[in-house]
């Protein structure tokens, strides 16, 4: 089979790749999103996503096909990806389409999967993290990295202001968006779902709250956090089984949401050890 090579930034396939990177609407309309990097693509494929097209720069990382994990300096395309889906691009063009530094010479267009609350498979006494109206992909990505490290059973984005296939989110999570079961849903649906599952809702807030290490997190627990600017909406405060707070001993009254999430998540891990 003849190799497909693209050398022009004006090629329709390159233009569409850039469109998918930049526009949430285009991602939704086409049902495609972009994954860059060997590690991220590996996690994506392991999570059951189907790769549509792979753009590879062999000047940056030599290409080989093998049914093995992607390791070393080569760009190893898993056997799950057909060679006919691979497009070679020169380094000059690749530098234009790559959206991060330290790139590894591989970018893929991947088909979206519909994921909802009903798809989450939880163990007994699960640990769930809920983020309400999270807007910054970097914050969500950082929380997902902690969730992966701590073995969190699911991350739920309530009333999201960023889509789960944002390239910056995938980059910030270094692929944890694929390793941690993650879904988005309206807050009302999430609250009902948690109540039906008997999962205790702990909301992070300053008002009318207990210190986080004084609250039991060994049972099925959902740690719920809002935005740094406005905190949680009243619907979550009303639904809570307990309110928790991190002691603030300085003059400021808030931490970055990803930092706060890390503190609370690892308290749950400590209690469950």
C-alpha cells in the first residue's frame, strides 16, 4: 500500500485537524477529537476509543507498527490502528499543527464515545469527585491526574463549561481523561444519581462546615467542589450530607481548585488505608 504523505498546510485534512483542535462545535458536529502524544494515544486506545486518522512525523520519531506498548524513542503504532489510517507529514508542517512543545511526532483524530452517568461502574464504597461548572481545562486536567494517582473511581463534571474532549484538557491530564471514568451531566441529574446510589455528598465550602479531616470518607463518598470565584451553587449545598473545609491560615480565602481537590482526595485515601 502506497504511503499517504501531506506536505501543505492548505490540505483539507490538515485544515480540518486544526479546526478540531480549536472549535468545540466542530468536534461535536464531526464526533471527532484530537489526541497528541504517544502516551496519551496509548491510554486513549486502551480505553476503547477508535482512531480515525494518525498524523506522524518520522523526522521527529521513527515510525514502526507493532502489537506492543509505545515505549522508547520510536513512534509505535498499536496494532489496533490500521496502517491505511496513517498520514506522514514533514517536520516543518508538523510543527505548525502540533499544539504543544516537546512534541513526540504523533497526532491522532479519534472518534468520540457517548459517556453518561449510567455508564459508570462503581465498586462498593466508591470515591467520586464532582466538579461543578469547571471552566479551565488545565484545572480539570490537573484534578484528573490526581484522581488517577489516588485511584478515584469516577470524576463527574456537573454543568460543564468546557467539553471533555478539549485538547488542552487532554494535554493537562496527560491522558488521565482516558484512565479515570469521566462523564458530564446536569447538576440535578448528578445529585439524583448520587442519592440513588447511596453515595454521601460532601461539599467543599467555607460556610457552616467542618474541617475535612474530621469527616468520615470511608463510606461511599462524593467530594464536590465548585469554582474558585463563586464556589458551589445552592442546589449542591442543599443536597449535601456534610460540608467540609480546608483550614485557611493566611489572608486569602481560597486555593486553586486542583490543589484543594488533591488535599481532599488524599484525605479520603488516608482514611481508607
